[in-house]
C-alpha cells in the first residue's frame, strides 16, 4: 500500500464513519472499484482509532462531564442521580449487545469483508433503516429524558453495523429516532455511543501494529490515522449542523444508488 492510498483510505473512513453511509462498506467497495490496495484489518483498526480521536476531541467537554457524573454518582452511592452520570451508564449498557455479538461471530463478520457484492447489498439495508427512522421521527425527546429501555434498544440497533455495508451511525440514529429523540440528540448520542465500539476496534489493531517491524508500515498507518482524524472531525461538525434543519433521506438515496450501481456494474 502506498502513502497516497493510505491518505485516501483515511479520508474515506473519516468522511463515512459519521455520515450514515457505512464506512466499512466504502472501505470494501471503493478500493475494489478503483483497483486500490484493500486495507488489512490492522489498517481498518487504525483508521477507526483516527475517527475515535476526532470524537474525543469534538466531544471532550461532554465526555469529561459524563466521567465526572459517573464518578460522583458512585462516590455518593447514587449512580443514576446525575443526568451526565446516567448517560455514561446508558452508553456502557448500549455497547454490550454489539460487543457480545462481535466476539461470538468475529470470524463470520470478517468473511463478509471479502464479499463486495454482499457489502453492496447491505447498503440497501442502511437506506431502509434511514427511511424507517425518518418515518418514525417525533422530534420531541432529548437525551436527558432517556431511560434504560432506550439505551438497550439503541444498543441493539448498533449490532446491525457489525456487518460491512450497514452504517453504525445510521443504525443508531435510526434507533434514537425510533425511541422519539429529536434528530440532533439522536445524532449526538450516536457519536457518544460509538466511543466504546470504535475504541475497541482500534485497540485490537494496536496489538497487531506493535508486531510490525517495517518502518514503512508505521508511516503508512500514521498518515492514514491522521487523515481519518482530521476528516472525521470535520464530518462530525457537518452532520450535527445538517440534522438540525435537514432530513436523512439524501443519505438513504445515496446508499441505495451506490449499492445498486455496484451490483449492476461491478
């Protein structure tokens, strides 16, 4: 893999991780279309670490307040009293379903990355989820009104994104809309919920990277990481601004067109 390809893959990851159009799907299909080197699982993990860095920087204040709320609640033996503390426990609870399924079916999920046609077909599911979420939009509830049932249901929607071609942000935003959250809060919670999931994938990749001995490999991984972090930060800002005034239908149309064209012409 060349440095230019690593930068392109980083941009793809950063731009598609947070837009509800499936980063994993694009990382499989675009290299196939343009005859690029396909990223190995180590590179995929590093790109996820780049987008995780973008989330940590963008939401550092929110995450700091969540951590403080959780610690203060534990110290006072009232972990659910503070709103920020509750949000932290909801994020942990919502991360458990995808973690369990991911560990149990890791090999099956990895096999899907080698099947571009299946990945393209999964983009239709992403499109359907976005349309369904918009149809269920009530636009009234905020994150502060969430309960355990909301956290678990949105957590289960995150499991769909284990399959390449199904957007993690798209499925979890849909879950939030399904539970009556307004679009901005559904998107914000989706990003916060992604911290454990994206971080877990990235940390597993670090174990593989430390086994590398070629200097060139570190350079390629590094530029991909930076490209993913910078483009991911910009994309978070864009989507949070977009959902305040616009629907998710354009992203659904894009997923359907991209998946359909690949199946027809690929």
